[in-house]
């Protein structure tokens, strides 16, 4: 289990997102509040896009904890971006702590991060890999369930013909979730999956909040639309550049935070209000 | 503030000390119980002596947390020693997380580690450095109060003529504590010092539990003499090789753990019961 | 391409093998002489066995270069073992520098390291993984051709019924080499493989020197049997404990170094002279 | 000895400076050509300024080599700046490889890096520290001669009343060089100093090329003014934003590279041609 945060909006300093908020992601690396175990100290990663989006995004990952990493603090203070993904990790037993296992993972212009588990992953891994195309297979460098899930997403995206890019991402995400559940059903032992997945291409983003556990309670996930505090949104005066943050935990005490509904995908576009679709079908709820 | 553990006894695997106990130091790196903040995740270090004591001790230090370090787990499983020091760090603001700041620190055959603070260290640092001999000065590579305190110890040891090596170490430790308090008094602003300091030469060890805070309550420190559980002490059947562990927190629920009295130094020798002396004078209490 | 060294003999300090020799492995990390590019600075690893062989071997790996790693120097000075494997890495493009990609790799009591390349590995990887049993598959954590080759070895070992453990290892190694060539032939594009592979269980070791390149020249590999210099072999006075070192480059100027013949496997046993078998068939040459 | 590079000009991607050039700094980390030993693999650092200069500069440092660091490649591809400092390190014996010892060093808005040695540093260190003000003293976190030299610069700057900021920096640098030579003369044993020092505040920069060695040959240092290749300088059409690069080795085969004269300081201002002054007096040559 981990904590994640995604931002899409006008350009802002990374520090305004991951350092300054009272309950920032760096704070959550030590004191997360909505997990049984508050610690997310097994590395971190942050990904962001150059402001002209002419380039593949940058990813900065480290196996040291986020709370004491000076490089991260330096970067966050100076670097600004209009699309940021950040993740603090609590490693599970089965996969080691090394940079290849830190989120976000990258493929072309896409970044992906995960909070949760693929059920019975050790049993599912082989069939999962066998089921994806070479391009998706070749993008797997480590041993996390999360990176393997991303391979399912890549495979699903490559065969999807939807022309709206955000909807295409949502459909591929829903398809990857369905395929995961099917794999667990076929070769696993009934383990529950928790799939809070955030994916962006720099212009759009999709984030799922999903579980198939019997109690129907996925990992926590919130979103905030509007001006969080002075810094984020300061330049957001032009119509259509309303910032949106999606985060495992509320970054501030602001009343504007809302839960992402269980088993939904939230779709973010720069020029629109967030949209919600079903996490397995990508149909409007 | 940090957590530390020192072992002197018959040869034992490192894992029997720092991994296996229910409340082992690795456990304390995540869930220490006698600090306000349970986390000691800013690096760790372990030092140990070759069994023939023909060589300077080994030190293995890392800026990643102890709980997820595979090298540490590997080492601990295979390496055995009759004198082991281990430390998990919670960095204070003023000094960064890098290997030079991880404990234990080494000088010749001596290893030193610290749990606590030198009062007003930022103000005291210059005078402290100015007060020690070149040999002690030249051994300072980082920016922690702990390594600077060790320079005071080295300086005090080099001018001490006591012939009993354990008592000489205790006297030098007491002298370094007194000199620290004097420096804080002279150039500081009345800040409290917490000086739980463990030092060994491989054959003997001295560990102080000290504070000059008004409430008189130092950081926690315990010791255990005898057979902790099967593994530690298994070979301790010869007279005079009774193992002793000194630790910030009790490693097990065994009733045999006792507190080191406040403002005392515990002296360990291979062939004797632990001895206690005053932490400022090294006089028997 | 990388450099590797394996030792089997009486207990010796690691430093006598990887630090002290004039052309030690640490020296080779900066200045190897039998590669076009002298640098092997993309991490290192050392594996060794506890002297009672009661435990799985230790592995210490790091992504920093061997030449400046203080932990390695500390360890090497103090730790002694009767079976040591060490490796310095020059990463190829296709796989990143992280600990999971550092050699030696471990499975049960076995350690494996590699100097060379699997031909067309990017094309071969999927079929290779598909061809091995779950146990071998589950041991792959990174993205190197070397670790994938080890999976072939594990799979070959598990189905081999030979009762002599050294010969069984040699046969499994030869089988893994043959299977690699077959995979490259079937799904690759005619790329050459260079397979200098060293594997040990702590009591025996097998090391191949192999290529199927047209010029028939594998990567360099040498062995030395006897007393290398005072330290190594000092305790080797008992019959049958003659030390043997196998190394990518000669560690000293001693005339006793001999080349491992091309396309052979050298088999080491504690109580015998080295034996050579064919690298593809494990038949005596 | 190390390699360094400083850029002052219109905003450009970091990669255009430290990755793309044929003989880039990353290339120099493996294959520097103007040092006896071509390797600079003991860590690296890069510092840069936010484009509105409203903030302290960012510094990204690592103990792993520059050539294989994915975070560096990612950062360099996406981050752009109008003032960049980069450094690859070849550690000397006396100081360890840890982040506190990686260049550039920072104090307020200033960044500093060094290629060379302070003569007899081990002997000089104490007197040097004793000679600077508390502010300069308190900025020393590691054990390199370079960071200690920076303390001399800080101390010299704080007592300098020159109102032109670039000239003030040049005078403080010349003063720090003179003070270093005096310290070596007084408490050293006649060791030579090599002081190629680059310092910037984001708007101006001063770089010395200096030695007091008998042969009078300092470490190599070059500068280039104008459009290096398409990427650097693309936006430099406005008058007064001519880019300048100062580098230990020529980054390209372009004929426009010129040597910085021995024992001079080159002064860079955004709106002027480079200016040269004497490295000990800061007087125009």
C-alpha cells in the first residue's frame, strides 16, 4: 500500500503540491492517516511534464524516504509544471526496494502509479505477462504488481481505437482492471485486488478507485477542484484552467475535498469538470 | 534521537541481535516505543569485530532505512561476532542524511554511537572543535553532534593514563560529558544535552545514560545479562563469557531486563559483571 | 560485459581476494585490461558462505562503484570465508542500474554471476521465461540477461537427477547454455552469446568460458591453483584444501595462472584438482 | 581532480549542455581527456536557477556516477534554465564519497564548484576553519577541501563592500585564493594548490583558473561565447543574451573555444563580453 497524488492545472511549483500542504505527500510518507500502518518509507517518485509538452515526462525516483531527501526538496522548490504525479511507497513483501520498483512508471508520454495490490500476484504474474503484446512486455523492468498492471494498461491502450484521448485512457484502464480480475479468478486463489491507479499523458488523466473485496471498501481517494490555496491556482484565471488534484488523502482541511466514489474512474481534462465512469466498463455511471 | 544496541559476549550471529528479537532494532526503526515519534528511518549502521580482534572493526552504514535493507539482512544472517554495535537514526534538522553522519563512528579500534543531542550544538560546534587535538579533529568527517562528541572522547582518551582499558574508556567518556556540559554552559544558551553514548574497543564497552535536563529523565536505556534466548548465549557455557546487551529499548519481554540508572555509565568487561560509575566523574556510585 | 572472480579454498579474508592483489577485482573495476572499455563502474556484488555452510550465503550488492565503496572495504577487511564470489558490472544499455540487476544472483544455496551477453536478449526474453518452471520464473526480479540465464540453470538443475553435486551443476550449466543457443536461434536474429558463468553452492563451483561467435574467442577467463601469496592459502596445509581462484583477469603476475580453455566448463571440488568438461555437453573433453 | 561546466545565457535545456555535446560532461565522467586519469566516477552534481530567480537555486547531487544515472538524464531532458552549473567528481583519498561532498555547494543564492586541490589540506583545515566567520563556518557540512574553500569565499564576500555584484564576487574569489595560499604557506608543507573555482549567483559568474605550482600550469579550463549549436542559443536573439559556457574541457570540436589564461578569473555578466582579471588581486590584467 502506498500514497499517491496527481495534479492537472496551471503551472505550479512542485513544492506547492508535495511539500507545503499541511498534510502533503511528504507528510504522508511518515504519517499517513487513512492506512493502518502510517509509514510509506520505501522510496518515492515524482513525475512531471515540461511545460511545452514537447518531451517525454521526467521521472525522479529514489529508494530513500521522501521525508529526508534533499534532492527532492530542491527540485520541488524550483521546478514548476502543469501536470505532476507523485508517489510514496510502502513496499510489500514480494518485491524489493530498488528504483525499478518505484512509481511512477513511464511508457512513451504516459506515467502510471498505483496504490493497492493485485490479488494473488505471485500466482498471476506469469499469465499476466503471457497475455500482453511485446511492446507492453518489454516495458517491465522490475517485480511489482503495479508495473505489471501498467503492462496490461499499455496492451489495452494499443488495441483501443477510441479517438478521444481521455476516454481512450479511461477505457484502457477499465479494460486492464477487468483483465486483472479475470486473471486472478483463473489462476489465483480468490485474493482481493485493490486498484487505485493514476495515469496521465500530461494533458489528461484518469484515476481509478477500485476493489473487488467483499466489503466493497477500496483504498481512500479524494479530489479537489478549484483554488486549494494561494499558490496552486494563482495563475488559473483563464477560463478552463481550473486545477484539479486527486490524492490518497486530503492535502488540506479545506471543505472542498470530495471522495472519489467507490469503483469509479475520475477523468480529468484541462477544459472540463471532472467526469466519472464505471471502473470496469468505462461507461458513465 | 535514535535507537542503539550493543552486544558483548560469545560469538553470535548478528541476526540473533538485530533481526530475530520480537522488538529488535530493525523493528525499532519502524516502531520504537519509548520515543514520542516512533520512526528511526534516516539510515542505520552496524559495526562488529573480527573474532580474532586482529583488525580494525568493520562498519556497514547506509542512508536507507534498516527495515528494508537487503544487504543488512544478508549480512546479519551470515556474519557472527563477539562484539556488535548497531544503530538506527532519526536525523535532526541541522545535519543531513549521508553516510558520514550514520553511526557507529570509528577511530582506530574504537566504535562510538549516540542517542540524544548535544545542547545548542550549532553554537557549540566551533569551540568544541577548537578544544580538541589534531588527531581528534582529523577524525570528524560529517556534521553531527554525535561525531563531534566522539572527538571530545578521543581527545580525552589520548591524555588519560589509566592502565585498565575499560576504566580508561569510562573516564574518557565521563570527561567528554563534562567537557560538553562546560562548552554548552560557556557558549550555548542553556540547551539540554542528552548523552546516551556507547563506545567499545571490541573487548570492553562503556555506555552512558545521561541528561542535564531539569526533569532529570534521560533517554531510555536497558541492559540484559545472561541468556536472552536460545541463540544468544548458546555457546556461553564457559565461565566468564556471560553475554551482555545494552539497548535503548528492551529487545524481548524477558523479565531480566533492567534499566541503566540515570546519569550512570555501565562498564562491560568480558570476564566480569557489569559495573556502574557516575557519568560525570567515572567514580563508583 | 563485466569482470568476475570466484574463490574456493580454505577460509581467507575477502580483502585478500578482492582488495589486496595488484590487479584485484576492485582494481579491475577501474582499469580492467582485457576489455576494450576498461571501466566496470555500474555497481558490484560480493557473495560468500558462512563457514559452517549452515545458512544461505550472504550477498552484498550496491549500485555505486566498487572502487570507492567504504562498506565493501570494511566488509572485505573483516569477513572471512571459504567460498567467495565477486563481480563488478558494466551495464549494457538495455537494463538499468539497480540492486536487483547486480550480480551475484541467489537461489537457495546457489550463487550465480555472469560476464558476457545473451545474444538478442530483448527478443529472447519472453520465450526464455515461458520455457522455465514456476520456481525458476519466480526467482527473476530484474531485467538482466544474466538473471534470466540463471532461471534456465535453475530449471535445468531441478530436472537433473545426477547424484554427484558438482557434476549435476556442470550438467545443468551446459544444458542452460544449450537452451540459450536454441532460443537465440529460434527467436533471435543470429546474435552472438558470450557466456562466462560462475555458479557455486558453497562446496563446489562450475565456471564456463563460452561463446558461439564466429571467431571463437570468448571473454577472458583464468584460473589459479595453489598458494597465490602468503595470505591466501596460509591455512591450506591440510591435504585436499588447495585453494583455487577463477577470474576474468589474472589477479597477480604469478606464472601459475592458466587460461580456461574456450568453450569448456571448469569444475571445482574441495578435494580434487580442477576438472574440465565441454560447455555444451558437460562431457569430459 | 574533477571536471566542471558553467553556463550563463538564455534559457536552455540542461541536456543541451550536459548530455548532448559530443564531449559532454557526462562523457567526461567516463572519458575525460585532459587529466592523466580519465575517470570522474565518484558522484556528480548539477545546480540551476529557476527562471524568475525568485528562489534559491536547486541542487541535485548523487554519489552514483553521472553516466548511468537515470534521474539525471530525466531531469536534464525536461528542465531548462538560464544559469546551470554541473560537476563530475574524482574523489581524492582524504574525503569520502557522500552527498555532502558532492559539488556544487550552496550558500544563499550562490553555488560553488571546484576542480583541483588545496595544498596540504589536511594540515590547513583547522586554521582555515578558525579564520572564517560563524556564517561561513556553519555552512561546512562535509570534509572536502572544496567546501572549505567556499567558506573562505563566503567570509571574504561578507566583508567586501564593492557594489558591482560581479566584481564583488571576483574580488572575494581572488581574496579567498590569496588567503588559501597564505594558509598553506603558514601551516602547510609547501604543497601546490590547484584552484579552478566556479561561482555564480544566477545572474553573474566568476571562474578562476589558478595554480601556484612551479611549472605554472593550472588544470585545463576553456570558455565559449556564442551559439554553440542549434539548441544552445536558439532563443538568444535579443541583444545582450549571448550565451557563455566555461568548461574544464571543450564540449565540442567548434573552433570558437578559447583557453582561460592561467591565473586569471573570467567574469561573466548577462549583458557584457567576458572580462578577465588577475586571480590573486582581481585587478584587470
